[in-house]
C-alpha cells in the first residue's frame, strides 16, 4: 500500500533510494523537514548527514563530495538558494553533477515563509554567475517529487551538470500518498572523471573551475554549450491535459498547475474549451510541446505564484504567434481555481 | 462520492494535525485521492493551527481548502476564523466545552460535543481531538469503523503504541455523542 508522506520527507527518502548517501544542509522554513529527515535516516544507513555552518558551506561540501564521485545533495528555501548560488556556479564550471532542492517561499529578501514560485528566473536563468545552465525539474505532486528525484540525479550524472528540483512550500509541507521505488532499481553511470584516488593506476583527475587563459576558458564554455544543446533536444518534458481541442491553454507548473487543473475542469463542465500544458522541466523549457500547441490555441495564459516570470519563455517558445497573458498571485498567496477560471474566461 | 473538504482547526498542541492525518489515512485505505496540508509558520506558536484534508474520487487540485464542507473546530479563534467560509449545507463539529458561542448561520449543521470535558472525565486527557474525529466519522459515514481504526494505527508511531487503546476509546466515545 502507498504511504502518506510529507513532500519534504518524500524528497529525502527518494534521494536515499536513488543512492544518495551524502546530504549537507542548513535549516530554513519551509524545507527544514527534509534536513531533519536526512539527519535521522543517514546515520542508520552509513550515510553522511552534516548540518553545515551556513548554506555556502553546505553547497561547497556538496561540490567536494560530488568531485569524489558520489551522489550528493543539498536543500534550502529561496534566501538560502541565493547563498548557494556561488557553489552552484562553481559546480557548473567544474562539470559536476549534484542535486539542489529549492522549496520556494515568498521573496525578495527574507520575504515570507508561505509558498511561492518567484525563483523561476533564478532557477532557469541565473543560479549563479557566468555562462551556464542547470537542469530544473518542477514536480506538482508528492509522488512526482519522488519520481523526479531519481530522474534529476540520473540526468545530472548523464550530463555532468547540477540539477535542481524547484518545489515550493505547499508541495514541501503537504502529505499525499506515495509509492517509493526500491533502492538500486536504476543503474548509476560510471564516473571515470572523479577525484577519488587512483593508486597510481591512472593519471590523476583534476576538478577545477579556474581557467586564466581566455581562449582555453572560451573553448570549455563552448563545449559545454554544445552539451546544453543536446540536453535541450533530449530532456524537455511537459504534460498536456485536455489541450487537443483547447481554445485557450493555461501554462502552469508545480503547485499552481494543480490550481490551474481544477480551473480547467470547471471550465470543461461549462463546455468551455480550456486546456493545461504543464512544464515538468523548466530548463530545458518544453518549447517543442508549446510550439505544437500554438498551432491550435487562440491564446495562452500562464498561471504562476509570482509576478509572471514564465510569460516571456512561453512567448519566445511560440514566437509570439498568439497572445500570452498572465494571472498570478505572489508573496505567499495561492491562486484559487475560481480566480483562474474568471481570468481564462475573459480570453475565450 | 461527494468531495470531502475537511478543515481541522484549534490551538497548536491540541492534535489537529494528527486528527487530520488519521482522516487522510482513512481516505487512502478506501482508495481515494487525498491530500493533507498543514498551516505552518509563526502562527503555530501559541496561536491557531489548522490543516486541510481533501478526499475525492478525482486528483486533488489545490490542497488548500477555502470553503470547507466539514469544519472541526477545537477553540474559539479557529471557529471564528473558519465559520463564515463553511460551504452552505456544510457541517461544523465543535468542542463545546471550550467554545461558548451562538452560531447564527442557519444553512449549516452544527454538532456541539464537549470533547475536552469528556476526555478529562474519561481519563483520556489530550484526546479531545480524537473524540471529535469519532464524531466526524460517525456523521460522515465515509468508511467502516475498522477502516478508521486501521488509519489510526498507521498514524501512531511504534514508540507510542500504548496510545492506540486510548485513541480507540476516544473515537468510540465520540461516535456515541
């Protein structure tokens, strides 16, 4: 039978079952249960749980563990992710995989502690300084949080880049039934690049992000961007719900996609042709699915718990062929299906 | 089946989150879609705590309930916060030993259960929450008493196994009210 788990705890258990034995964290509402869960579980299974002296220390411990070739993760909430951004950039610059979890809260600054999606730009455009991207996954249920943890670890290892699960306070705090995978169900890739001791049997590996010769650094970044093109071609994911005949398509991810789905159901009960396109990866953004949908729909509406950070990505994906409107709440407020329905009906 | 949107509300420490979890597990055992969402943050320290439990045949949209059809209120601030939001035709179950207030709405059903007093008198102090759960499930007719019992067993950690019998007494007492 499925078990009832809080999103935060389910993320922790899923990571353990994905083979993660190294967690470095620092408490912050609303993700603290994840760190607390790891502090209980890791010692029992021979893993490492360490509460660092700061978020910056924690993310650099992840960098070190990842450089040694093991699956490592850290988690935080919005202000803490800002602190981790330096380490995330260093990992990207060192071609290191890792899992970073952001259980978003309202911002900017210390903001609030209620659910938010206002870190979309940070996650998809600028998780740190320099030319780089990270993989960004956006679960909308506790079960999907579990499933995407394995996917994120695998993708991070496959592409040698950091991956983020972009959740929010609602998903982290809520309980839903989950089915957990058995550990070891998925094969892990070899990491011949890891700095984990060589016993004089091979050349030593160097993990580094400092390149003082401009043409060398340019070559590395350009190579990395070729890899990003492959990632864009192969890792895009989205779920379509009643989009086939939809006049208006709502684009929403994570917690707000749940609200949007209820609004779609209400619209359909009234015979109104409304659909939902739910990005599951935010980077790479599911441009292929959006492009396809733009051939049918008359308008798009993004529904977000932010001031509309995803709107431009949708516009770019569809080359502005049809209008892209926005409805959202921010600061920790959660839109209601009624509000979304009213907005979407204005576009029909 | 009609969607059940239940809000449990009271002081932090009264067991509103536990009561909600028991209800959610009953939904899970019955094979329904369920969600449980707590209030979190500074309001839990000394103030009110609440949780939203959704039980449905369809996947749950927003787990945050804005118009409950069932409200379990364990103190006056909680009742005052949620009473106007209860859906017309909805049901309120309240602890009448802590809440002494007339309810003027006539479009809802109100059950007054002196659960804190009953808990005290029956040697199960602290289980006022489960007396109200007993009453709630009696009124809901959602599942058999065996299913609720199984749900409660799922919610009690092994180190607190001795609490199971006391919880059972509380639920049985509530069902008789």
